[in-house]
């Protein structure tokens, strides 16, 4: 994953919301293959955003 800049935080917030919607749709349809991967991606994005916010 590339390094997140402070200006890109709103874009990554939108990406988190997209991943959450995909998780919801996958759980409804019963397709659990990518759910854990998407949850991991959300966690990585949140951690990197928190690191940026600590530096500010």
C-alpha cells in the first residue's frame, strides 16, 4: 500500500466506505471469500490515517 498523504485522507475515507458496502453485500449473498481481505484493508487504511493524525 502506498504512503498516504494528509491531503488524501478524504479519498481514503471514501474507500473505507466502499469496502464496508462490499462487505455488507457479500455477507448478504453468502460470498465470504473476500470479506476477511477487505476487513484487513480497512484496518490498514485506518492505521495509516491514525499515524498521520498523530504527526499533526
